[in-house]
């Protein structure tokens, strides 16, 4: 009996040792928790990064798609009382139109100089002068000026010589005296478009892009105006253009400078970017947008002077 006691005691000690070996090592548990935490953190970080990257990529793709549609889409200036063929553009959202109507710090062109107040005051002087005395008044309000090449195609037009030159001179007045933008015009009979700048066609009876309207913007080298657009007068006679083709061509070039329609407001009938009116007024936010686009289209090394005279071509 005595000889069996140590043996049983030995078995008991061995069992205790085995149980101790099976117990969880506190350090390994902590390591497992840390590893799991790190893995979860890395997974969450990678997921957030991928999501942010995908969101940014999608947003960029959306901007590219929007710009592609804007550059190649049709934007028509319908005659009074007609339905715009691109109703989606005229049915602009209230928030976007509200932003277009607001006057903010951002309304001053980025290239108008570092003194924001001075730039705004200069712009106000030019606009107030034009408002009080019509298209013949007001000086160039911004610096630098931007000169953009414009090829005018007249093969399908009945406008000739001084009539065409006079309309294009007034078109330039509208942009120069409010936004310091002018179009350096070359008049041609050919259909071949430029590689830079803009191309504008005049037509006797029907504009291009298979649409019926006063004018249409289908792309920078696919802009059209009727010789005799049908326009109603502005509410304020000081904002009436003298020649309807001047207003329609200036309006369609506004689309080329990335401006949308400005319809449905109290002052829409006086505005250049409204539909079917003689108004030529540009708003501060429109001037900002147009000048930024004009800078990218401008002729390099052009002098900071008024537009060159439009050639008279019989």
C-alpha cells in the first residue's frame, strides 16, 4: 500500500502539469487581440481609402462626362413664344440659378488683381455706365484682356460687307465693355473650321445642328446664328441691342464661354443669357465664369487693347 502512494502522487502532479499547459497564455491572448485589432484597423483604413478613391474617381468621371456633354451638346436660343429644344437646360435648378444670381467674393475674377475691393469697384463702374447709357457706354473693366480667335462663316448668309461687320462689332462691344473679352474676327466663305478659338456660322433661314431657333451652340467649332433672329425687346431699353444678329451671336458665344441660360428671374429679359430677348446684360458670376474660360481660349501674346476692327468683306 505504501509503495502505491508515491505513484498516485506522481500521476496527480502530472495531471496538474497537463492542466496548466492547456490554460491560455495571457501574453498570447494579448497578442491575438492586438493582431485582431491591427487587422481590423488596417481593413477599415483600406476600405475607407478605397471608398474615398472610388468616390473621387467617380466624381472626376462625372465632371468629365458633364464637360463632354457641355462641349458637344446643343444649347439653343429659341425665338419668343417657342419651346427651347433643350428644355433641360432652361429648366435649371433653383439652387444653381440662385448661385448665378448671387453677388459674392467669388464673383470677382481670380485674375482681376489681388485687391478684391478694387476689382469689384472697377467692375461696378463699367456695369453702371453700361446700364445707364446702353451699349455705346462703359470702358473695359478688367485686366488682363482676353482676345479669342473667331472664324465667321458666311457661305449660307445673306449678310454682306458693312451689315455683317457692324453686327460683329456690336457683338464685340457686348463682351469687351462688360468682361474685357473680344473676338478677333476673320470672315470666310469656306466651311473649314479653325483648330483653336471658335467658329460661327450665319444663316438665312435655318441654323445648323438640325434645329429651328435663333441660334445654337453645338460645340466650340459648331456655333450658329440666323441673319435675322426674332427677338423681343428688353424690359429696360438701355439693355437693348441695336442689331439682333449681334445679340444672338454674343449669346451663343456665351455658351462657348461656359455660360448657361438665365431665364425665370425678374431681370432675365435684360440679360444676355436669357432666351429670345435683345438684352445684353452680364452678371458678375457670369463674367467670372466667362473670363476663366476665355483665358484658356485666348490668343497668346495678344495686346491688352480693344478688339481689332472687324474686316468688311463684300
